[in-house]
């Protein structure tokens, strides 16, 4: 075991103070790149070697299994195999270990199951059916999100009911109550229960609390700024207070309020900001010396984060020199931005300054990865997308593409099966089995069997009616394909008529907001496909839905990316939330526009805007040597150009640390470049198509089918349609909103 001298060797004074502190609670405010993991691991080793603390008396908690594994390995390097008997784990893992012994107190056996998010959602869906709730009005995902939030606030079903302020919350309380009963009956807990139930044990059973308190004499918590209320209370209960008979455990928490970016998950920044109120005798140690980045990068990050109010003042510094200036780039649009970055990565590689494997591209939302993926594929630049599926593998994108494949080929059974009950239409697996049996007996295709659903034996009336509504919608949309309608119009029509967009737009699940953005992105892809220059078209290629689907398939299938001849690894692409805790020699921080980053939904809320600024701080401080910041003058939303002003965070970066690499930089200072773009043209709103009004008997002209006469009218508003007799083409049922029809 190492001596104190060796454990404190090469630590700066602040780090050494944090490692050797003894007595009351300790808060280590660890700025980005200031060596917090080193402090935590050395402190644990110091407790064992210098203060004779037994390893089983130490509980160290962090947020990810990877971080816990790394911490345990580093402690073992310092103190040897004795580290194995020490608890180093995530909150959830620690709670499972406690509950395996103590859950019997709450009426569970120690073999309880743990339900993941999908299991939980299935059970909530069953509960809503039992309670006869309309799934459209009361989606299971909304219940799941609200129950999870309640558990993170340590609210049981009765607490939730008592606090309910409207009828919807009362329904949530009913679902929550039955859901918990069903979980208990199944001897199961969901992930949120693991912490909630452990706090229950500590608060309700003094003997169990005494057992745990007498064991864990030292509690260390990493990333304390990311704790939610339940985790905060768990720590308080494990540490205890003076008046409980057992002296309180020695608490050490490490964190940085400036990197608190998980408010949307329930993290409470007050936990770290008010640590001294919770623990009046606390010692605060500030780690400000940075071992990761150059001073220019740190100066930019410091300048941005100081604009947040009520934060604990700290100023990151380094003794490793100023380093290169930051590089700024104002792109014409998102494609220009992606091309600039691809070119720059290649140039850095040629100049032997940075390899693709040293490089990361950060963006605010997953949908932004799509343009980078396409440009990198075309340039044979190897990349990987971290913390999210590739754009074309995302569920909602695959769902919409399946609709389009069915419209292009009605006999595509796999795609029909994927979408027939998306969004939910009450067409379950049993109904599809009846259709499949009927198709086999009649020797017809699956689609043809769907058209004859009324003849299928065993099929319930409700399912039959839903199938008829589905096939009717598909036929109406298919006529757009027959009429050679532009792909982008078909994509928008499919999105709207299918109900995909409505379902996501009406959802209370925050993840569905991201899914809407991804669907908007697919509309933009279809418009880009249509607007290619004639010299980009392959010989005899006609712009069509089939052509669009082929292009998408070729991009989506390019999963095996070459390593590149230099074997320098691959460029890493990820959201800023995923980037936390990582570092790269070269970083590209993209989409720096108000409305993109900071995100449009945060612009009217000061607390959310401050969290966005912390997210910018996290992004800036990931870079070690080179940092690029880019924005686009406009980018496509629903296929229309959207002009966003520069991100307010750009104005906060000092002019002397950034060099703007674009045509204006020779004649204007960086701040003038930024400010010259602040007043954008009026924001483009998605194009609204007015629906033509027709009556039976009206004569019309259609771009593809020629002259015709209106036979019948059905539906209204966006779903208005007319059956029109077109000479040799026969009768066609047209969705009037999208039909190129002129009244004569």
C-alpha cells in the first residue's frame, strides 16, 4: 500500500487538500479537466493507507457502470486486491445490493425482478386497458414519464393523488396505484423503485438503517450536480446526523454546478448549489487548474459560463500555454457547414496535426447528424455516431419510410405489417394472423387479403373496420404516386394522413419532441433529393418516390464504413449531452444558432437558458488542442430555409481568442461578423396548402390524368377527398389537399 507521501505526490495544493481532508462534510468543486477522478481515487486510497479505514466501510457512488469500473481499477492499482471488498457502484447497483437483503421488510422476496423501461411500459399499457382508458387520450408513455417523475420526487400513489391539481393527474394517480400493486404482485421493481424503495427502508426501519450506517463510515459521491431528489435523500439517509445515536458518516461529494445539464431527467442543481445549507460545517475545495485544454479554450469557456447567475465563482486556468486560437466558420447552410468540417478534418490529417480518430463533432439534437453522415459517406471519411442510432435506423424514421415503401409497392408485406398498427389502430397480432390465414386459403397476397378483410373468418368487426380505414387511406395516398406527385409532397401527406405526426406532436413524452425533429429532417431530405442539379442526376433518372427510396436505402445500407488508409480511427459524432465526461484533441461545435443551440424551446425560460449555457460550457471544455465553432446562415426545416440569428453564446466568447475563417474575416472583426448576421430575414413557416373546394358534377383538369368530372365528395378539411372520373384513366379518389387539380 502506498504511503501518504506517494499518494499526494504530483497533486496540486487544492487536490492534496481534498485527498487528505478529515472530519466534516467535504464538497470538491471540480472544474472541467481538473483531475476529479484522480482526487476521488487517491482519497479512497488515502483513507485506507493513512486513516486505517477498512475497504468495506467505504461506499463510492458514481453515475455510470463504466465510471465505476474505471474508479475501482484505479483504486486497485494504488492499494492492491483489498479494493475488491469496497463498494464502488452506480446509485442503482448500490440500491439493488441493499434491497436484496432488506426488501423483505417491504413485502418483496430477495429474488425480485427488475423491470426495464420496455417491461414497465408493457405493464402500464395492461393497466390502462384494465381501467378502460382510451389509449389516444391517455397514452401509456405519458403515464410512464409522469410516474417516473413522481418516484424521483419520492412520491407514492397516495402522495401523488393528494397533490393532484386536475382530472388528468387524478387519472395518473389511479394508474400509478394499480401499476404499483401489479409490480408488487409480480415481485418486481422498476428502475425508479430501486432508489425509492431503498429510501423507504432507511426511513421506515431503524434497525436496517442502523445496519447500513454502522457499515458505511465513508460515503463518496461523484457527479453530485446530476443527482435528483430521490438520490439526494438516499445520500442524506446513508450519512445520517449527529442526533441518531451513530456518528454521521464522513461525506465527500465531487461535482461542478457549471456542468449540470440533466434537468430534463430530474437532476436538481440546488443539491450542489445549496450543499453548505444542507451541511453547515462543510469544507469547500475548489479545483481550478485544468490539465486538459489550452488557455484560449478555457478563456472562451470561462467567458460563456460567467453569464449564468447564482453560480459559485471559479476560473479555469492552465500552465500549458495559450495554444491555437479557436476557429469560427459561418456556413451558408448545413451542407456547407458539413463540407467545411469534412475538408478541415482531411487538411488536419494531411498536415499531420490531427487524425480522424482524434476528432469529435458535437450537435444539440440527434437530427443534426444526418447531414454530417451523408457528407462523410460521400467523402469516404470514416465516422461513428455515439449515443443514438444512425439517422435512418431510428424507429420513427423507419416507420415513415415503411409508409413510403408501401405507397411505392402495395405488395410489400413486411412494410405493411410494420405500419398497419402505427400509430395504434386496434389492429393486433391476432387480427393479422386471421388475415394471413385468409390470404393463404384464398391464395392471394397479404395486401389483397387486407382489401377483402370483411371475408376473413374470425376477424372482429372493430379490427375489420380499422383495416378498411387503413387500406382506404393507403389507396388515397397511393394515387399521389400514380399521379407522379413530387416525393416531398407524398412524404408530407403520408406524415399527416397516417397520424404519425399528430401522435408525436400531442405526446407529453419529451423524447417525442426529438422524434418530430427527425421526421422534419426526412421531409428536408426529400426536398434536397428533388432539388439536385441536373448534372447530379444519373442517366435516365426521373425524380420519383421510388428514386427517393432507392437513394435513402443506399445511404442507410452503408453501415460498414472503411477504416480509412491511415488507420487513424474514426470521427466521433454525438449530442452535447452524450459528450459530458469525454475529451478529444480536436472538437467541432456545430449549429451555433439561436433556435438550434440554445434550443428554441428554451428561449423564453431563464432557467432552461442557463442549462443550455452550461451545455455550451461542457461542449467547449471537451477540446484539448483545437476547437472549431460553426453556424449556418440558414438551415432547412420542413424543407423551407429557416434563418436563425447567431447563437447568443457566440457573442459571449472574447474576440481575441477566436479567428473567423470565412470571406468576411479579412475586412471585419469577429464581433462585427457575428453582429452583422444578427438581424435575420423573417422566419419561414412551413408552407400551408389550401384545399380546393369542389361539388359533385364540377369539371376539373388534373396535371397527369387530364379532364374529369367529380362523381362524389367525402371527408373534410385536410382529409377532404373527391372521386373523379377521368376518361381512359377511369375513376380516381384524390386527396384534394395534395391533388394538382384545377376547377374549370
